[in-house]
C-alpha cells in the first residue's frame, strides 16, 4: 500500500484474513482477539507503538442471534471497541476504515437500500454496529464506513464458511430447506477487499455500500445456487413458516446497491452469481 502502514483488526476472521492475504506485507500488521479492542489501555499502547497510517477495523461481535441476548457484550465490542480505536485517531493523519453492514438500514422498504436511505436498525447487533458508525462519523473526518452484505469466502476450515457448510449438508442429505423470505446480497470477501483498495487509492471518504450485485435474492436462491454450482444431487426446498425462526428481529430486506460507487464510476464488485461461481471453482479444487 505505497509504504503506508496498515493495521487490520479481526485479522483471523473471514474478512480480516482475506485482507491479510491481499495486503499482507512487512508494512501490514494484523491482530486477532488477543488485541482486545475493548481494552483501552492495550489499544492505545499498541497503536502508539505501530503508528498505523490506515486502520481497517473488521473485528466485531458478529453473531446476530447471540447479540440479541447479550446486549452488553454487543455494545462493548461493536461500539466501545470502535470508540477505543477512534480515540487514537483523533487529531492524527490516520485513515479509519470501519466495516459495517447493510443490516443497519432495518425495515424501511422492500427494494435495495442506497446510502441515502436512513439507518433504522432493528436488532441489537445492527444497533451496536450503527452506534459504531456514529462514533466514527462524529469524531473523525478521514474515514470510510463500508456497509457490506452476506459475506462468504475464506478457508474451508473457517467456522463461518457458509458456502462450504451448505456443500457438506447437501452432500450428506437428499434435501435441504432454506428461507425464501429474507433478501440480501451474497458478497465475496475477495471482491470486497479489491473494492477497499480502490477506495483507498482514489482517496475516497464517507459512507459506501459495498456488495456484490443482487436484486431480490433470498437465502433460498443463494443456497440453491451453491448446491447447483457444486453439482451435488440434493433438492433445495423452501423452508416452511417458522422453520428458521430467529431470536433477533432481522429485517426481511438487507439488500442494497452500490449507489455511490456506481455514480463515481468506482464499483468493481460484480454480480453475486459470477463471484460465487469463481469461489466455488477454487473450493472444488481443494476438495
Ligand atoms: N459476515 C457477514 O455476513 C457480515 C455482514 C455484514 C457486515 N459484516 C461485518 O464485517 C466485519 C467482518 O466480519 P467477519 O464475517 O469477517 O467476522 P468474523 O469472521 O466473525 O471475524 C470477526 C473477528 O473479530 C474478532 N474479535 C471479536 N471480538 C474481539 C475483541 N474484543 N477484540 C478484538 N477482536 C475481536 C475475532 O477474533 P478471533 O478470531 O481472534 O477471536 C474474529 O476473528 C465485521 O465488522 C462484521 O460486522 C459481516
């Protein structure tokens, strides 16, 4: 990154490890949860030592269901953890990149959200992530807030590998069930990382949706496409009402478009189907 020192939080996570693979060099440092972002002293000390030019903050408490019943932990990691990192950046020439979610738009409409729609988060997870956004916006001027969709990618062994998990399920069952009521954007971490690089290179600041293109794509469409691309003999059925009942009141619509990236001519994130096909070709070569 042109000699700039980059620090990645959550570097062992799904997105964090893709960032480390892409940016990883002597000027990039990645921390897992041993760098506890809720520990203000540790955060300040480590940042003072490394003196990053860019912080890419991916670390988060990401389990939407668990956040709903563990609200203190959700706000402590997602909001206060972000605040601890932001505090270091105040008054310094540091680009702060905060990874957020299209889920923060909540339940306002049935069509894809743009950056000009108001945030109206409906779950504790998304509320705590949105509060993190506000901390960034209220205290810094040199920032990117990037709202992304249903992320996938990474190693087979990653415990959050949704795509590989569905492959295993489909391989071991005659039928799978999936929810056709919730829509969103399956988004490949590799595409997202490339988009982040472009935003940095083009000196962009502010809020951007960063998702692979997908209109009206449900979890059911997503799972059906995964099974089809792996070429596994397994029926994918629409789940009956209540089969995937959730504790968290997640919006039925988490879909978005990269409205600002499109207007700026900077959108490099292709269609969800093409990216999923690329990823599954890679995974198949390892199976
Ligand atoms: N996954 C999605 O579908 C999705 C959708 C929209 C937005 N996002 C956002 O994208 C970002 C990356 O998500 P992801 O899917 O890559 O998440 P992930 O795989 O769950 O990674 C999150 C990482 O955060 C680290 N972490 C948790 N608590 C921490 C703490 N107190 N201090 C420091 N690190 C801590 C964990 O580190 P250890 O592994 O070392 O424990 C974990 O690896 C998150 O900000 C998330 O909100 C994700």
